[in-house]
């Protein structure tokens, strides 16, 4: 059983995104980024009400821009996925979840201290350079499934 429906192309997309966004944070950092992607596909609330697939999540446009900086700017996102990242992506879709990304729907690298909230959402914690944020209590029950 998996957390979200996926194809081998979806695994490649998650793998490329994990590498592009968090390669410098090691395997655990990449797993956390992948977990946020899966959480967004599962969440049926807030900014993710109409986002149901991995592809929808990765190519979601908000405010005229792609949601993920790696897609906007390209960096490693357009490089082929490597097997190490594919294995991590398969872990995430099967059910890997760990604090601080366990229920997070957002993350970012502030190049400084993590603010206590980000767009009104509470900080759940930091792993290396990334800050993770989950929905305000009682606003997105589907994020906690």
C-alpha cells in the first residue's frame, strides 16, 4: 500500500525535485522534501484543494510562478533522476514520514533563522537549511492522514 497513487514517471519527478531542492542536505533532507510533495498531493485543503497528483504538485503555479524554486529556475530539476534518489522517492510514497516534515505542506530555505510562521502557518522545525511548516490547527484535516 502507498500513500499516494504514482507511476514510475512520478517517482522520477519526485526524485529530481528532492535532488534539486535538498541534495546538499543528504538523504534525510531529500526525504523530507519528498514528504512535503506527497503531503501536498494528499491534502485536500488550502492551496492544494485542486492538486491531486505528483505531477500536479510539482508543476503547480501560484501567483504566476511555479510553487517550487527548482522548477522556476531549473537548477538540477531538469537533470535525470539517479537511482539513489529514486529509492528515496519510493520510500516517501510508501509511507516515510518524520518530524519536522511529517505533516508539513511548506518548506523553504531562509538563509537565516526560521521565522515562527510562514504565510500564517506555524513552524514545525528545521532540518539543516530548510524550515518546515504545517497547516494551522483545524484548517486541514487531510494533511494529517
